[in-house]
C-alpha cells in the first residue's frame, strides 16, 4: 500500500465525516424536523418606521 492510497482512504473518511456533520447541523429546511402547525405561528408584525436619512446636513446660508 503506497502513501498515496493511504492518503486517499483517509481523505475519503474525512470527507464522509464532514458530509455527515453538514447534513446533521446544516440548514436543510424541514428535512428531518417535524412540521410546525399553522395555528401556532406568530402573527405578522408591522414593519418598523424607516430611519431618518443620515449624512451631511446642507442648509441655505443667507448672503
């Protein structure tokens, strides 16, 4: 067994572990999770007011 084949096998094992961890902890949506009932969801709240524009204040200067 050459070092290249050992490295390939170890690389495949590490890749499989990373793939399993990504599926287990990643955001996949509802896959593997119970569906939320529609009646329990929070009602939509009003959007907050738009913040005042920021930047330099330009005022007219009398002559």
